């Protein structure tokens, strides 16, 4: 029989291989379910035998590690940037310069590659295992993002084939459009401001502290360069092919060509095709293929002389400015939006463009009727980059930023150092009111099932919702007559609202949307103050003395509780039975559960796994992650790993179904 170590090792190899087939080759040979079963089996074994820990185990993909601060580390080989150009002439001049060095008669081949628009990363592999991932930083040193990078499925944790014992490989971490759009849909549903572009979102993701959050971001990584002292290749194109063979994702779009004319063909081809790529590129990169030629050409202070980035011009179109509208967000921030004569840019019709803030309008010195240049770059919302001064609108029609809120009429304010104007009429301004309710029902707050952002807006317009407290007054009969409301979905909604009364105090507090009180701050506050009453009575000084609560947050809290409308709201929520204090765990322990050790595994019908664990804890039970002789019960949901079951049986530990657990409780 295989030893445990061998069993673990073989599971890891099998999973690495499946991962490669799925993410790199796009040719999976097992179903997702089979994959998950194998992964679960490995997870269980790793929990039970921590002595066989491996930082590159396939289980690392789900994340979990936390990076408190990202250590800055020097690059072994500097990460250069690229010289770039927008024109054919400059590219030709570049070739002339190269030929001067290499000799006019020398044959030069070029590797033509896409220029992926993301975050560059340098990966270090030792004996085929990923040991470090650094950002580019300033080129000589970067930040270690290793833990986060390990969650990216297209980055191999273990290599295959004839890789060198020690080398670095460079690539670009990107966020494909599909994932980016999905993240924005979720944001929109919550009334949160949208992410600007995939590149910034990818970059922000890599700097999250909690790697399990990074694991949920649909990031991808394309590799394009090897670095090392003794590489087993003589050219860029061979390097790409080798990297592919070792298990890296190297897009097939790269092409080896023998003339600068062929380089232009490549550029032109991708200028069209890039619009239908599933991710963003901002140009193409041309590299002299042979390493000996590269070496002869060398580097400038900033960039290699043997490579050139050709950047695509962001498409600019002129159109007429018809007007400016002002949008008010959940926080009261006012954003000016230009209304344009419709034009087609990069294949889509554009009617509006963001103007960001008052300063931007001032800078452009906009007038109604102006011919303006509109550009659609990496941002999803097009922007106005300039005015055609030869075709000015009338001087009198200068666009002046509004002084009053377009939604509620109250005077707009702009704080020192802030670019944005705000409507401060938080409790009466319609978009702020709707936004508040949308925030309250959002996934990270009350997570109300069966109710979405659009329905909230509809219910507000119908006069059925004015504050979050009104949610708990809603009745089925009031909603059914409204358009597009079916009996079943309304029942689900009412049920979801009812269930939200069980959500812990910290979620409610976060859901109230008090400025600067995010998820973490809400948790801190509820732990410290225990009840909304105590929080309300806390003085500014007491709040500031609290760990991690600064002046800004404290002031915001005091202002919130001083507002009579908020006081009324809290009284109402209390009356409806929401959790406005921390549950004292020693209040309601259950004799059959108190002090017992539980392992919870699988998927359940009427709880999420987290809910079930919380409930057991609140009843005095202890949650443990793996089965041992000290375990009292294994609660088994659907899809539980077979090894857990065997282990429980061997140790004679009672296995409870969901129903059996309910019975135990009663
Ligand atoms: P820039 O940031 O405009 O100076 O361009 C240099 C950056 O382009 C590099 O740091 C890489 O992150 C990125 N890049 C994207 N695709 C490639 C590629 N195929 N080859 C080299 N660099 C690339
Ligand atoms: Zn307003």
C-alpha cells in the first residue's frame, strides 16, 4: 500500500496536470466535479498530515494566506520598460539604427507579440517550483506578491519537462473583459462606483491583503520573456516555445517574421483583430529574435535597444457637445456627464462621456455646441480629450458647474482638497436614498435574497420604500400589482427580508452605510461597543480611543447618530427585530451541543456552511476543521469528500445528516 506521503504526492501531481489541461491547454479530461473531489481529498490529507506541507500544493489556489505588507525585493535581472512609438516612420528608423550596429546586410528576424495591457510580473522558479513573484516596481526592485500570485490558475506552481534548475520568467497579469464586466455588474447592482479599466483592477487585486479574495478575481497571466544566466535557448521565439512546454500560458498570437514589412502586416492585422480579443492590448511588441544580436545591441538606461513597442492610437472622434447632465451617486458625489451627438468609436455608438468633475470642465473651457474630441481608451466610459478650437461654440454658452443638486435642489459643497462636489442632503436626496437601500441589501451587508438593486429603485418610485426600515413593512399585496412581479419571486423577496433579521449586528451596522464605516470598521465597532445603544452614546473621544478608529470615522459616527432621522430609523429597525447588539454567546448554549467538537463538511439545504458553523458556535459547540478521535460529530452535507466519511467511520464518530443535526438541537 502506498504511504501517505506517496498518496499526497501523487494527488498533487494529478491535480497539477489537470490544472494544466484545463487552464493552459483548454482541454480538460475530467469534469469539474471530479476535479473538486480530488482537490477535497488532498485538502483533507493535508489537514490531517501537516508535516507534508507544500507551499506549492494545488490547494494553494484557493488562497487563504494574508500579506500584511508587501516586502520590497531587488530584481536579480532588472525589469526594463520598452521604447515605444505610434508611427511606421519611427519603426523604420529603429530598424535603420539596429542595422547600423548589426551590419546592413545582416538578416534580422523579429518576434512580433501582443502588448498585453495589465501588470507586469517576474516569477522565479527553483527546481521547477514557483518560489517568488515580484511586481515591476521601479525596475530594479519590486514588491513580493507571491501568495496572491499563487491563486492565479494560469500560473503553474510546478513545471514540467526540461526546465533549468533556476530561472526567472516575465509576463503580464491581466483581467479579461468577461471577468471585468462581471465584477462591474456586481458593483452596479450594489450601487457602488464602477471599476475604471481592467488594468487598474488587476493591479489593485494583486495588492489585496487576503489572498482568498484574490482567488475570486478572474485573473490570467501571459508569459513573454525568460531571464537567467544560462538559458537553454538562443532566441526569443525559442524561449516562448520552451516556456509553453514547461507549462506556461504563452498565447499563440506571437509570430516570427523575417522583415519589417511583415512586422507592419502583423500590426495592421491586430489593429482590427484586437477589438474582438477577450482581453485588452495596447499595442504590439517587436523584438529582435536572436539573443546574440540582442546582446550586441544592448540597453539604454531604461529600455532594450532590441525591442520596440508599437502602440495603437486610441481612436479619437470629433462630435458636438449638446449638453451636460449631472449624476448624483449614493454618497452624494456629483459627476458631470457630457451629452454628445452620437458617434461610432471602435465599433460602438457613444452618446455620453464622463467629465469627472468641475476642474475638468474648467480645464477644457467647455461651451455648449463645441466640437469636442472623444476618445475610448481602456476606460469603459469614453472621455473628452479636447476641444476643436477652430469650431468653438458661442462664448456665452460656457458650461458652468451647477451650484445646486439636480435631484433635490440643495446647495452643493466641495471640501478642501477634494475634486468632487457633494450633495450633503443625505436623508432626503432621492438617488442617495435609493443608493442607501441598495447598499443595505447588498451581498456584503444584509445580503437579502430575492431583492435586487432595480427592484429597490422601482419600490422607491412607487412610494413603497423610503428608508431601509420600510423593507420590513413591505407586504406581498402591495408589490404584486407592480409590473413584472410574479407571485413566487415576491414571496422569495419577503422571505429574504424576513431572514435578514437574523444577520449579525456588524452586517447591520455596515449596511447603514455610515460614511467611512466599511466592513472591517463595522466589525471593530460591534466588537468593542457591543450594542447600537452604546455606540450611539459614545463620545467623540471614546470613539477615537478605540483601536483603529480615527478622527474621521469618529466624527462621521457622531454626526450620524446626532441626526434625528437616523435616530428614528434605528428605533424602527430595533422594533422590527434586527440584530442591533452582539449576541452574547454564553446566553443561549445548548446542552447537546455545548463543549462538543464538530466537523462540518459538504453543502446544506437550509444553511450555508458558514451559517451552520456560526450557529453551532453560538450554541456553544466547537468547530474543528479535521476529524480526530476527539471529534464528537461529523455533520455531513451533500458532496462531502469520501475520505472524511471513511475516517469518521474508522474512529466510530457519529455522522449526522442535516436533519439529524436539527433533531439533536430540538
Ligand atoms: P510600457 O509600460 O509602455 O513602458 O511598456 C512596457 C511594458 O509592456 C512591460 O513592462 C510589460 O509589462 C508590458 N508588456 C506587455 N506585453 C509584452 C510583451 N509581449 N513583451 C514585453 N513586454 C510586454
Ligand atoms: Zn441632492
